[in-house]
């Protein structure tokens, strides 16, 4: 059984999510709070809760503020949001969240996401929005853009697809594209910084590039992100 703590300032939302999750066979909402201040009581109950569902925007103390203050003392957390916002997503990753879910998703998807994170996974699928893609591409200098254009002309992109990045490598490449450092990626994925360094080295080798920016560009070109 997966024991969940639900933190949301809207009582109707809490009641709805709690009622739906308690209808599943393997998930139970064991604790509810209206904001990050009230949720501090969770710090005394870490062994009794397997996962947190935190609303991003709450009065007094938001989900992100709560994580920034207490992430190392808490079980894995999924942030709930009404809007698909890249900047908020990055803030949440840096705060230590293990994933994001929109509040309007189905019960099946919510339950699957909870199970996945409770088992040690994360919900940072490598699907950057067009705005984030544009930001990445605009940050590249002219020589890097020229390299990307030459790669297209030479057909090298099809070769890159044969590099076969693993699911974890693809996930890390997406976080690299979002501008996270090795330490921030390690925190987001609950891995050591040394492990992330090894993954990054493997990504650079497979994509045949010498730095992170070129890795992101080739990842975009080859369809990994």
C-alpha cells in the first residue's frame, strides 16, 4: 500500500483527490494539509508517508517553498499544478521535486504517476516545450548553429539516432537542456553527483560531442528532446 500526504489550500480539491485515490486498490491518502506551514507536521512522520502530493501555489508557504526548506527530510514529492509552466517546473526540480502532474489529469494517470515515483522513478519526461527549445537554440553561438546545420546537411542526425541513449540518459539530457548543473540533476533524480557525471560523460561520448551545449543541440536534432 502506498501512503500519500496531500497538501493543497483548496478543501474541495483535497477532498476530490483524496476520495478518488482512496478508491484505488493500492493508494491511500493518510495525511492532509492546507499549506506548507501546516504540512511541517509531516517532518515528524517521515516513515509513515511514502509520497507527497504538493500544490505549487499556496498561501503562506507554497509547495516549492516547502521543498526548498525540507526536501532532505521528506519522502519523494510530486508537485500539482494547474498550468504547464516551464519556469515553475525548473524551480520545482531545483527544489527537489520528483515530478509534476496537472490537476486536470485522469485518476488513472494520477495513480500511475504516484506508483512510478513511489517506486523510485521520476516524472521528468524529456519533452520540453517549444518555448524552452527556442531558449536553448538561441543560447547557442554562431559556430554551434553552423555545426548543427552541417550535421543536417551531412545526414549525421540519422547516425545519432543509432546512438541509442538509454531512458535514464535521455532524461538527464532533458535536464541538461533545462540548464541544470550536475549537482541539481543529482538532487532531482536522487542520485549521487558522481553518478550523474558518469552519465553525462556517456551521453557526450554517444552523441560524439565535447560539451553540454553541443549535446543538447544534437539531442534536439536527433529527437531525444
